C-alpha cells in the first residue's frame, strides 16, 4: 500500500540545517519510531511527512505517489500530537466518529461499525458516552489515537503522544497503542525521545542525531549492534561503557583487558574505543581467567532488583549492572571480566567489525 520514501530530503531554517539529506524508506505496515535527543530533527521530519513543512530539497513519496507539494488534507494521513485537539462538549464515541463524517463514501452503518470497532480496540466501550473533559490525560490521548486510526488511512503519524501523560497511564497507553497497531495494518511513524517507548513499540527504530539517521534497525539489533558510539551511549540505561584502547601492531591494549585483543591488520588509524554494555560486564570477588581488578566507587540499588555499580579500573570507571550488589562494600576490591564476544570496537565513533 504505502511505503514512505524519503528521497534525499533536506530542511533548512535560514542557515541552520534541521534535517540533512535523509534518504530512507519506511516499510508499509511497519511501526517506525523516530528516536533521538531533543533538537535532532524528529518533529521536522514528521512535519514534512505530514505536509505541515515543505522540504528545502528532495522528495517525499507514499508508495508511487509523490506528495512533496501536497497539503496535509490531500495526503490521506492520520495524526496525533502531544496536545490533541478534541471536542470537549462531545462524547468519546462522538469524538471518534467526527473525522468519519467528512468521508462521504461511508454509510451511516459503516461509520457506526468503525466507531464500535475502535472503542473495542481501545477497551473504552464503558466510557463511550463520557465527555472528553471528564477523562484523564491518558484516556484523552487514547481517544486521540482512536480518532486517528478510525479513518483507516494508510499512514498515521504520532509526535510524542505520551509526553503529557503520567507514568502509570503512560504504560497503559503504550499497551493499548501496541495492541491497536498490531491489529491494524497501517504504516506508522512515531516520534519519541523515550527509548523504552521506542523499544516497546517499534518494528524498526530510526535513530537520529543532528538531522541525520545514524541507524535504522530492529530494536534488539540497534541495542546489541550499534553502528556508532552514539547509538551505544544513547540506548541503554545507563548506556554502554567506553574504554580507550591503544593499537600496537595487530593488537589492541586497554586497561580492561588482561591480554591484548587481536585485530585485522587493516583496521586503519584514528581513535580506537572499546564498548561494552554494563549488563555484560561480569563481577566476582575472586580472580579468575581474564579478570582484572577494580575498586568499587559507588553502588545504587536499582528498580526491579538490578543494581548498578561503578568500578574504577586504572583510569577508567566501568558501570556494571548486576542482579545483586557488588560482593564488597564501597572502596573494596572486586574482579571484573569482559567477555570478548561482548566487546565492540569503534574507530572514530563508528563501529568496526573484527
Ligand atoms: N520553524 C523553525 N524555525 C527555526 N528553527 C527551527 C524550526 N523548527 C525547528 N527548528 C530547529 O530545528 C532543530 C530540530 O527541531 P525539531 O523540532 O525537529 O527537533 P526534535 O528532534 O523534534 O526535538 P524535541 O525532542 O525537542 O521535540 C532544532 O534545533 C530546532 O530549534
Ligand atoms: Mg519534537
């Protein structure tokens, strides 16, 4: 039906480049999350897909259809924003029905059937007659989601729809959202700076930085195989450990390695950094094969029984995430080991495969 094709799209505001020569295709029926820090260009990209902003150069296509110059109402898309526009004097069901009224191809019966279907999807049958003003922010946002999907447009766009929803309602909203998107076959672009949200919802995540997409991958892949140091740092809570390494011939040396790491001879020059996720570092009280000694500088008891410790190894401070606390108190000595298959190598910020 409708892949979204971003064909070398750039957006400048004056001399500032907000979106920089993006060239990517979001697949039909996928939920794509645009994820990245504040100011990286997520909303700007989404607004161009919506037709609320025109690219400075490049084209946007929905399948075969070039929509670059089309106004939003001619693009046949649904949208949900942080602050949805609702009709406070209408009920939940009437709000969902509202956009369907403009569709003359729908019979009254078909409209009613769609509204019922959406109420079921949202699990809001009981609130069908409630007024919008009487709902909490989470439920209001659910109605906004329902309204945007009821039209059954090929494409639905969301810009941080959970931002103003308190945390419990937020989880519920995300669950509903997931259920709705799995049932419907619409192509969805969902903007968020919340990695948990993106990991939960996305078929694929487009990770953005400074107006560019640094990686477009399935959530697990993005997490386990970041193609950049930025990806390793941005994803994860906390992000990856990075340790400077020194190259001597075909070997890398670093404080976390008890013996050097062999690399291909064509690794090239530049700054070499080793990356390992905090949960992949192993911590013991006694020395073992490959272990290096470190000193506990800080420990925090985390939620869900996971603890975070900071361990000084030489000049590096390593974050370690473990199920239990460190085997010794602060300032004590522990042994760390770094499984070789969990160590990623970066050169000038970009991943190199050994
Ligand atoms: N209309 C505009 N005029 C000038 N600069 C703009 C305009 N819209 C966006 N920008 C700039 O473009 C950059 C990208 O903005 P954008 O809103 O796309 O970021 P974002 O990734 O959505 O960030 P956030 O997570 O804060 O919503 C920012 O530096 C912003 O200040
Ligand atoms: Mg934004």
